[in-house]
């Protein structure tokens, strides 16, 4: 596969603390092809805006309600089995959305 974006050995420091140290990642050309083939540029724009709006809205709501500590405490009390169960439950709508997107692309 061909790399569209590649970053090597990234480091971000805040004062003397390294928040990110030595991160390397690559975005392959085929990772956005599904959305591009189905909805072209408008689809990529809508998908990007939707991700930003939903995640930003959730973060704003949690900040406004002063609920970040509650979320952290909930995660801290999870056992490995329940964490895996919640992760699997979260994957179900993502798998459905992926199927709905990809079924119209693949012949």
C-alpha cells in the first residue's frame, strides 16, 4: 500500500514533560477509499465534520456537567471482562455503519 501521510518520531513537550515521545504513524491510501468511492469529496467533508461535532459535543457536555471524574471512576472500577464487553458493545454500531457504507462500494 502507498502511504498518503507518514510521520516519524514525533515528540510534543509541555514545559519539561513529554506528552508524546517517539510516535510514528502512517495513513495508507486505501483507508479513506470507501468513503471517497461512495460519496466523493462531500462525503469526506461530512464524515469529518460529523466526527468533530459529535466528539466535540460530547466533550463539551462532559466538561459543562463536571463529569470527567465520574467517567474516570467508572473506567477505574471496570474489570477486564466488563471492559471487553463494553468495547464489544460499542463495536456493534460501528460494524453496522461500516457494513452500510461498504456494501454499496464492493460489487
